[in-house]
C-alpha cells in the first residue's frame, strides 16, 4: 500500500495483481479499501486490481467543507493518471462507492469498459433530505459512536451478521471514521443530481441490490438500472455492505459479469 497526492488531496491506495485488464474497487460510505479484503482473492487472478480509501475515508486526507460526486470522480481519474493506467477500466463500487463509479462513467465514458454498482447511493429523495441533513449534523456533533446503533440497524442488521469476527472488526473500523468527513458525504448525497445523468452511461453495467439492505433495497435499485441502455439488475441475499457481509456472492457476481466481457 502507498499514498499519493492527486487532485488536491492525499489518497491511500493499493495496486495489486497482474493482467491485461484493470478492475477498480470503490468502497462504501464509512468503509476503507479493506472492505474488499475477502473479495480480492477470487477476483485477483488475471487482473490488476486498484483499490483505495476515498477522500475523507480511512487513511486518506479528510474532508473539510463541501465535497461532490464530481470531485470524488475526478480524484479517481487523477489517481489512474498518476499510476499510468490509461486504458478503459472496469469499475465496481458499493453504496456511495457505487455513486462514485457511476459519476466517473458520466464524466469519463471513454475510460470505462464496464461497471458494477452495488446498492448505489446516488442521492436522497426529497422527502428524506431534511432527515438526512439532521443525520449529518448528528454524526458531526456526536461522532460515529453516537449514531452507530441506528445506522447499523439498516446497513448491518443481525440477519447479515454471519461472521461474528468480521462484524466485530468492521464495527470497530467504522467507529474510527472522521465525523466531519462522514457528515460531508451525507450532505453530498442531499445535493446530488446524479440520477439525471444516468441515462448517458452506455457501457455494460450490472446493478446489484441486497434483499436484506434496508437502505438501498431492490425496489430502489432496480429502477436505476432500467434507465441505462446496457444495464442488467440482480438481487443478492445480502445487506448494504455486500462485499463485507457476503463476499463469496459478490465475487461470483462481479466475476461472472466481467469474465465474459474479457475483463
């Protein structure tokens, strides 16, 4: 793993594996590149894999002030440039990471060979914006520990806590999130207009939704896939943090989608 300064921020990243195709993995809100640890061994053979802590997350530079999906997508473009990854890449993102890869595809279509959006967070419905802003204020003032039980009730409910040790580690890592950065991501979602740009994404796309995901259930994700001209939808018996909660299912879904495309 290493750190690099790109697009006005410092990012921690890891580039591993070898092969003609590159797959970029973008973690969920509150996650880190370690969110993909259990998926990586299955996806690595024959591919280069880039994963990184997004701006504000993990050991990357924290956010002070406002941020946008566009800035997050530009971070990724600058990271690819700095690593001399010039050709089209495959992208897979979870939750807010899904929103980042979708935004990247709208801004840099020639750089995307295919994408996987897992329970993508693309914005907030009008009737939920006030509550989301209140949640942002709560985490900024009370910190992650002050909201974890309420948050995990929807994103990591008991029925997907299959691995007690994995849950323990994820919970402890989640509690280490920077409150201001986390709040900034909530506000970014409220301000997002990404949904309007989704029909412009022409590359092959797979949208995944967890049947146990109370935040972005299939009923919210399937309509997003329907507006893309070359997208398919699949529901998995999983939750919001799919790569952590059901890594085997996620690895099979991503590999099964990208393999026939030569990616």
